C-alpha cells in the first residue's frame, strides 16, 4: 500500500475555515476505489497545522488519486490558505491496513 502523511500549515485567518475548504476533496478522495483511509488531524502544539494521513491499496489507486480532477481541485482550494509549502512523507509499505502495536497490546 501507499502510506502518505502530509503536514499543512495554514494562515491564521484560514485556520478555522480549512476543514470546510477541503471537505469536497476529502469526500471525493474517500470515495475513490482503492482508498484505504483519508484522515485529518490538527496539531495540539500548533493550531494552524493540520496533518493528513492517507493510504491507497496499490500503485494504480495512488496514481488514480493524484491524477484525478478532484485532487487538482482540492489542491487549488487549499492553496490560498497555505502559510508554507506542505511537508510530505510518501512511501510504499507492506500491508493493507493498520496493525496492532505489540508494545501496548491490551488483553
């Protein structure tokens, strides 16, 4: 699977609007065949920083995502809100889902 983490720093005047700006992009991405998850979080240390964690089943699904119209539209919708270039980690990894963390296994 492709596992992707993106950190996005927003301009303060866009921070409270950011999730509304990306809502159509998020919904369309989650509906893609091969999308495993597309989840947003917000930094507890910096309220202007959002973190997107996403995964796609394989090369074809990841390629379809970045070549889709909603991907291009989603990037353009967030562009005015950006305070800096987003940071990304994108890797092909083994597996197709979240696994249990052995060090904190419960039960």
